[in-house]
């Protein structure tokens, strides 16, 4: 199989996953992203296709993930500054000590 076809299939697989709006799919995307580092509400909505990031964080916390929330100010794509935007950071996963 040539590399262009493999890259196209991989991109297609990633696109299909991001289009899945089930709660389980959103939670899986969110925790996978949190393992890479902190993420804010705007980025979770835009990059992960998660409409209600706070609700998904509640799901993950209920499942045993230790996630802290910091409040920050961010400017949106229209140049408007919003205070109190959540920045989520994963500290520990279920069964693991922080």
C-alpha cells in the first residue's frame, strides 16, 4: 500500500472519530487530549468537537480521573476577551496516584 493512501485512510479515520458525538466518544477524545497537556474550553469545543466540555469533565471525574480546573482569560476569534474560561489539567487517572 502506498504512503499517500495510508495517510488518506488515517485522516479519514481521525475525521470519523471527531464526528462521533456520542458521550463515550467525546470522553475518549477528551481524555486522550488531556494526556498530552492542559486544554481550555474554547480549544476543546473547536478541536475536539465537544459542545459541553464541562459536562464531559464531570463524566471523567465521576469515572475516577483527577482533573483540576483553573480559570483564565482568553480572546476569541472575533477579538473579544472572556474571563473565567476553564483550563483543564489531568493530574491522575483511575487507579493511579498523582
